[in-house]
């Protein structure tokens, strides 16, 4: 991407939006050209891919109303439960090749019955909207999933219909590029976890999943210094990262409310 190509592509997309009768031609709370530049980054700088995915971004509010309607971590029970039963931290330091590291786990001292996958989905879409508004600082995501504390009770909490819709449509609306998914501390029920989630993932993503029986093999892909200090790394602890992002979602509530009410199709 160059300054010249960005101006050309953003200009084309602005005109394209104006020609779509059911899509808004402006976005409340953010400069349209800035948002489109970030959406281009998320879509691999492919204008035609943007034109294919952006309508889904606007339609998502009606496709996934249980996720997109009230994403407020101070009042929405599903989000409160998600924050209190899981830890999800994005490491601020960018790794080599423009990769960003995220680490996820279930809190060991919480009841599986309190876990909320819907709240996690709300949080993930907030993160995506945050990056589209603030600026995307990475090209690919590396996800480390610590399954050492997962139990069958957690898996029973997933509403499968919503899960399928989320993977099908939310990933199209927010086409985050996932470089690798690393599973550490695999539990005895790993096969059950894989049976549930693998069919929902694209084939290319499934090929990027790596199960590590030993922590040392993870370090062949993710240098230790980038890991949270809970794992011996130099980044803030997972709870610190988790709370930092919870606060960001709280601080940007006015914008997220505009995304839910204004960034949507004009005519259902």
C-alpha cells in the first residue's frame, strides 16, 4: 500500500458505497476514508474483497443481533460473565513479520456454568471495531489457546446455531488474518474440542492449528519474550492484558453503540 494507491482505492470505495442504495454512505463516529483504509488492510488490500465483505459488516447487526445489540461490559450480563470467567490478552508488542500475539484461557477458579461464549463473541467484535476505528497495527494474528483449564461444562455452554453463524458471517465481516493457532496444555477432552470447532474453520485455518504437548515446542514459533510473564515472558501478565482491553471496550462505548445502531443496512 502506498499513499497514492490508498487514495485511489479509498476514493473508489467511497463512490461504490454511494451507489449502494441499502448501505450507509457515511459512518458515524469515525472518518470514512480512515475507516476504509483500515478495512482495506484487514482485507489484504483487495478492493474487490472489501466490496464482497463490507455488506456483511453492515448486515451483521441483523444476522447476529444477540451479539451486536448491546456490547456494554458494565451492564450486559453475557459480557460480564465472559470477562469474569476467561482471560484474553492481546500483547501490545508487534512480533516479526507484523504478527500480533493473543493468548486465551479459561480462569481456573470459576464455574463452567457461568461461562458465556456469547459474551466472548461480543468482546471479539468490539476489538475488531476498535482496530478499524483506531488503526490496524498488524498484518496477521497468532493465537495461543491454553486449554489446561477447559472442561466439558464449558463446551456445553456453546449455542451451536449461533456458533455457526458467528464463524460464517462475523469472520467475513471482520476478516482478521490468522497466521497460526497454537494449542497448549491440551486436556484429555481435546478430541471433543476439536470435533466441535474444526468443522467451523476454513481448511486453510485448520492446517495452521498446532497442538503442543510440551511448552518448549511453542517457543519454536513464538519467542518467549513476547509471552505474558505468567508463562515466563516479558509481556504484562495475562490478567493485566485482559483488564487493559476490558477498559478499552468500556472507554469506547459511545463509538460501539454507534456501530450497533448506525453502521447497518439502511433497508432490512
